C-alpha cells in the first residue's frame, strides 16, 4: 500500500493533490443543477457534492466552491429562491461534464450541449429532459465554512419526478434501473450496479 502524510500532501503538485483528494473519499453523487437568472438566462452546471441532510423535512445540502469567481448557479438560486436537481443518466455524461466550462452568464449551457430544457408547470427553473430523477428545490439558506471559504447551501425538496421502473413499492428508488451515474474524482463517471439490499439492522440478541 502507498502511504502519504500531511507533508507529502502539502508538497504535491496542485493537479496531483486535486485528483488524489477528490477521489480518495469515494464515489460522489452526480447532478446537474438547473437555475434561471432574474433576467431569464438559464444555467446548468454539474455538481458532485449534493448530500442528503434529512428526510423530514426533505432537505439537501450542496458544497459550493469559493465565490472568488462568478458562480452563476449560486447567484441564481439566491436571487430566485429556486433550482432543479437532475440525476445524470449514463448517456448524458459527456454533455453533463461540459457544463463545468466557464461560460458567461448570458450563455446557457443548454445551448452549448445537446442537453435539453424541460419546463414544468408552476416552476420557473429548467429541468434536464430525460434525466432519470428531477427534483424541484427551494433555496433556504447557506453556511460559510471558514476553513476553506466554501459554503454549505441548504435546499428543500418541493416536487419530484422519477422514471417509473426505478420506484419500488416501499418508496425506495433503485438508481441502477434508471442508469444513474456516480462521480469518481472530478472527471471520472461510473455506472454502479446494485448488489444487495438489507433489512433494518438491529443489535444481535
Ligand atoms: C465532476 C464535477 C463536479 C463538480 N462539483 C462541484 C461542486 O460540488 N461544487 C461546486 O461549487 N462546483 C463543482 N464543480 C464545478 C462547477 O461545475 C463549475 O464551477 C461550473 O462552472 C459552475 O457553473 P456556474 O458558474 O454556472 O454555476 C464540479 C465540476 C465537475 C467537473
């Protein structure tokens, strides 16, 4: 096994450290976040840090990089109060990855990729057509993380849409039935396959 200590980490080239630290903590969720500016410009960006915060109320968290450069997803969700979370399908990975390119605010990533907008009633932020899971979310608040100038954005789930075969009788969503991908590091996309599901674990008698 290879071993790295803190000094090794500090002395690594930026690229090596970025690759190593982003991938060593495991597979990440893969989402496209859809927003619209108050002026009506639609925006789409890939995020790997969407986490479950709680189910009642249904809350999600997103880690946002430092706002030392314009962050359109963030400014749009703050000013409009809404955003969409779209799971990435295995056939969408190349286009999804391209949404991380830095386009000006007035250019929509929907126009620079083959990903298509899907509009839904009473919700102004764009969904991604053919995304296996689409969540309509409300922006609630954010917490600054002083250690690295990032932010934890907190959102609540308002509505959601799931492709039929994925939703099982007890409410559990079988992601592999919808071709949902996961992210390895910052540039690798993988397709997980369910191995087994277990009953609620209780202490052994
Ligand atoms: C695989 C991948 C995952 C990413 N995850 C995040 C993330 O969790 N948080 C973040 O702030 N940026 C993340 N980014 C960077 C954004 O996609 C990128 O900054 C994008 O330009 C943001 O667009 P916006 O300014 O339109 O919001 C990720 C990029 C890639 C390629």
